[in-house]
């Protein structure tokens, strides 16, 4: 375990107290029952692997100090920092502390957005994973601004990405994070390595707001897919590509799509096709209609 060993010196009591890395130095006095900061010494079993100045600057949300430390060459973008029991790249450390401005600066300085931390069980995770798990929409907004950033690229051993992790959380921040991800055009049906979708996770953990948000985006995607399929068939068969399909043609194609969705057990698509038919003043063929 990588821990700070904080020694309390005094004539009455001499004992060592273990304080996690994630405890800012300025909070130690409170944790040690009023011990003056001057009498507290900090050291780390792996002190040669991390930069104390950069770590403290991130914790204190001191962007200018972060710039100073990096620009002066006192620390590097690949240094490992310890906000928990593991060691993390600076960009992950800044994400854990929810420091979007520092994350932005690190990215502008060349930090790898996919730089992964690895805990004692070899479970890797990135800044985006942290944002998803903790519900940090501002961190995700910064990452999504990167031209080549792919929010579905995973380094995690469980194959999950931020959109999956956000669906476990029940805080308003998790729902807002999910909204940010979906509005960026991320596939709401993205699968984990075990075949779970974000909607499955949200439903399992009864995250009702996330469920409603996901269903809304899935409906939008399916509606667009239906319209595109109809137009594609019209362009191919009508001889008048680009024209608006006739209502009779739309009904025929949608009835066929409904039949295929029914055969494949795609209930969500069946519901949407039925709704689209009804919006056009049509209904599902009686030979196909049955309880969903």
C-alpha cells in the first residue's frame, strides 16, 4: 500500500498515523486533532515515483502552480501521482479531484487522454472512467472537446466506458454527465464486454432519470434509422431518388420492417414503428398486430 506515514511528535504520545494520499496536507491538522503542521512529517514508500509539488498543486486547484511545476521541468506529464492507494498519471489525478481547468491545461500540454491508472488488481481506468464513475460532467466536456477523443475507447479490464459507469450512479451529476455524453453523439447502445448496454445497467439499478434519458435518445436514433431506411428503399426502387416517398410506399416498407422486428423479438423497434405508423394515420397490419 502506498501511504503517507504521518508522525506525531510529542513528549506525551509518540505514535504513527496512516493518512491516505487523497487527504490534502492542509486537512491533516484537523485529522490529527489539532497537531501543528510544523510537527507533521510526510513521506511516501514510493516517493521517488511521484512529484509532491505537482500533486499538491492539483489538490489545491492551483492552475498557476501546475503550470510552473511542469514548465520548469520539475515534473512531467507521465509522472505518477497518488490520490488514492494507487499511482495515477497527472490527468487522472486531476480528474479524481474534479479539476477541469487543470485537465484542460494538461491536454493542451500534450497529456494522453487515454493514459490509464492501474490499481493493485490491475484494473485500469482513465480520466473519462473517473468522470463517469464520480459524475463529473465538466471533466467530460473538456475531454470531448479534444478533436480525436473517442469516449467509447476503453482500456478498462471490464470493457466499460464512461457512458456505462454513469448509469450506475444515482446522483443528479451522473444524469447530467450522461446527458453530456449522449448530446455528443455517443452510441446509447454501446456494449460492455459482457454484452450489457447503458440502458440495461440503468434499469438494473433503478436509475429512472437515466433510463428516461437513454430511452429518449434511443427513440431518436431509431426514428432516424427508420426514416433513412425508407428513403433509401424509395431512392432504389422509385426511379425518383431524392423525392419524398409516397404514403403508400412508406406504409409498405414500415409494415415489412415491423414484421422483421417482430421475428427478431425487437420490442423497442416494434413500439417505435407502431408509433410512427400511428403518427402518419396508419396502423400495424392486423395479421401482425399482437401484444408486445
